[in-house]
C-alpha cells in the first residue's frame, strides 16, 4: 500500500535484534519484500535497531553484522546502514544522538519508483502448507495407531487365549499324572 501511495521513495527497513543477533523473521520479511519490489541499493536504508550498547560488544559488531546481512539477505550490495543502539527513551540527549546518526544516512539515500514485480510470498505461507502437511501426517499416524491398537489387542487376546489354553492343558496333564500316581515337580 505504501508503494502505491508514494511510489517514488526511499526504503527504510528496520531489523530488530535479540541478544545482538538479527531476528530471523525480519530476514524472511525483508527477503520477501525485496523479491517483490527489487530494492535498489541507492534507495535503501537498512537500520539495525536496539543494538547492544558499545560497551557490551566488541568493536567489530557492526562489521560482523554487515557480513551476516550480506549472507542472509537477497541483496548482496547495500550502501546505507545505520546501527541504532538501545537508549533510555526518556533521555532527550540520547534521542538526539540517535537522530544525529540516522538523518545523515537517510538523507544520503536517493528516492526511486518501486514497482511490484510479483505478490509477496512470506515464509508463513509455506509454514501454513507445512502445518497442513504435518496435520495430515498426524491424522494418518492416529489412524495407523488405532489400526495398530486393534492389531495389538487382537494379538494380546490371542496370546492370552493361548496362555489360558496352555495352562488348561498343563493342569489337565497334571491331573492325569496325579491320577496315575506320578509326581510332577
């Protein structure tokens, strides 16, 4: 909808992090959007939001994260990246510092018309199919288990009947031997 209302625009995509790692769902969503709209690197700003504070990670965090992004997203070259660390939202000087980091990156990007190439296919579509397949497998397993239970019960009944028959024969044999004066140990 945003591309229809304002087709000539820059794209600002925000990745969230969890313990310093970019969230998988953000990677999936970005790849789906990029596949549908073919973002140009000159009109794309990637923001890594809520990164650990500088003193909580080594000095290579940004470089390492950029390398990870290159591996994970379907866009191997990107020009504008901004890392925004976690701040106290009540602290105006920290907010101003983040604005100071963000604005130069955003204003460097060049607007471009983005035209939808195809519908957006997010992994959740595939997940829904996988869930349906899994449910079908579970249903088949339940049916097989019920069938197996019937077979197991049948085998158990046969075994119990056979054991009773063997016990009956043994007792009959024991009675015959006792009647004949034989001793069975």
